[in-house]
């Protein structure tokens, strides 16, 4: 299941960061690869980047970016498969709509 994250990191972002993340970053527990990468916004000495992964190892986005030389200032998962998390605060829950449940079942082919 793909997960989409927004990470705030110190800028500027080098042009090859997306390519490096997609090719794979060697971590202590194996190579981690991003499915997609984009720069959402760059402002002054900070940037907001979007990283899409299909795996869910512990702190994998934070570890990938830090291994690539970009300390993560802030990190938020914004989507989990077809479910958009919106402004859901950490530690809170919400009921899924019937449409979201159906999309999740379809995503895992059930």
C-alpha cells in the first residue's frame, strides 16, 4: 500500500535528490526506494518535499532523507493508499467512509 509523506527539510534541495531516493538509499536494514518524489515548496532555507513509498519500515522516510544529507525538521503522512488523512491530528482516529473502505479493499484486491 502506498503511503504519501510531506517532510520539511533544510533547503535548497539538490536536483538529483529525487533520482537518488528512487534508485534506493542504503540503510542499516536494507535498501529503501521511493516510488515518487517531488518538491512541494521551497522558501528561503527550508523546503517541503513529498515522498511516496510502498513500504512501512520504522522511520523509513526520516532515515532515507537523513542518509541523503537532509535532516528532517517535520514529517507528516498525508495519505495511506486511497485514504487522504487531511488534518487528522496524531493519536486521533476517525471513521472511514464506505467509499474509503471499498477503495482500501480494492487496493489490496479483496
